[in-house]
């Protein structure tokens, strides 16, 4: 493990928060060595909503910013704007295609998907997915996470913040709206939620933050929503509540990840709400059937992101929203360290490592 660690970096993406425009603090991307040392701000030009290390080439690091895709070819030491066609477009998610490391996807706000055929050097916008707006919010809906069905590269699922979920089976040329059943589930009293508007009580069930698919259950995507974790067995036609509240006192699902080393191991970030001072990371070793608390820290903000190392299962990092809180374990969860960003900073949205 030491050899892997000595060659690893941790990255944090920092952006502002709707409703607090006057808060002071730095934004962009921060980097530090996993083995120790100080954080350095390596991208300061724009807010960063996503940070992503290419799984086949740790020298390639991507930032999803308020002005498209920014790309590093030197392990995050420096970033330049990629050849991205649209100025001022927020990028919230990245995906590298299984079996074709040159092909990448990026998800944006408002809802669009972009594709690259040259490892993210240049991008083109795919046809608009055409997802109808079911509820209004203080921001345009966002493509928060992209997940490929293992073994079927053209089939991709997306979690949409305040817009539910969607799926493509042709590599992003056309998309199917997967939100009808999420809206139906919101008829249940305990799954109703409306915070920013009153037109629909389905707002919470449409508030998608992350989606993941394990190779151990390749036909069962799991989406993390405001109202918990939900799983589909029919390509997103219907969704079942995984009732994660049986295992956690907090159920606001912000992130879900599949271990790159073990398809039966999943991690999820569960907090109280988008704006909260508590939360925990839970791990499943049976592909999501049961969950146990994994972290050993007390956060002071909603846990927004989990960073898993592509080759070292012992390294897990988490970012909590406020105060630049980053925690990590390098021994599989036995011990945890706090590595806060140098303040003041705005809100952490993403952590990654590699």
C-alpha cells in the first residue's frame, strides 16, 4: 500500500452555495499528497462542482466548473480549459466509458450531456435529452452523476438534481425519462417533500444526487435521492425503496459509490439535508442489502462526496460541505484523519483521489 499511497493525490472541488452569495472564501480545486503535506489551490479561476481522476491515467484530472471542463495533464498541478464548445456552462459529472478509455461523458446544468473521443481534450454536445421540468427550483436541473451499465457501454444512467433520472441505450444520442415512478412513490406520505416550491410534493423524490451500478448486480442501478436510496430492477421503469433508514438515523442520500476492487462493496453518504451539520458514510458488503456505519468522524456539514482510490481499497476520503472539511482513511476505515482545506473556503462539492 505504501507504494500506491506515495503516488496518490487527493483533490477537492469547491463552489458557492445558492442563497449565500455574500459568503467569502476561495473556490476551485485543491490538491494535496495522500502521504502528507499541505493543500495547494491548483484551480482558482472558477467554482468547481466536480473533480475526477481518469481511471486509466492518473495524470489526467478533470474539473467540472462554472465554465465547462478544465483539464490537467500533470496530476492536477495545473489546469487549462479543455476545447469545450459552450461558455458559461456548469459541468457537474464525468464518466469514462468502459472498454474505451478515450471516450468520456460530461453532464451539465441545464441538463445536457457532452462526449469526448480524445480523453477529454475536446468535447461536443449530444442531442438534448428532452427531460421535462416537473418542479421549479432556485437553479436549473443538473446532471449530477453518470453511471454505465457494466458490460453494456452504450447504456448509461444519470441522476438529475430536481429532475429525477434518465437513461440512454445508444451512448447518449437519445434519452428516456425514468422519473414517472419516482413521482408515483411521492404519493406515499413519508416520501413527500417540497422545500423550494409548492407545485409538487414529489420534489424530494426528483432530487437525485448520485447513481451507481455494481458489476455484481448489473441490472440494478441504485439512485441516491433526498428521500433515501432507491433501486430499480427493470431499467428504471420502477423503483423500490431500499429503506436505508433501517441502518442509518439520517437518510438524505448525497453520494453512492461502488468499490473499484470489490463489486459487492458499496459506500453511501447519508446526511440530514442539503444544509445540515451531521451525516455519516455507510458501507455495504452485500451489494446494498445491509449497511453499516463506516466512518469514525463527526462532520459539521452535510457529507457531499466520497472519493475511492482506483487501485487501493484502503484509501477512502470524504468531503463535508462547510468549513473545508476533508477526512480520510488509509487503512480501510480503522483510523481516520482530518485534513481541512486552508480557510476560508466556500462549500466542498466533490472529492477524488488517484
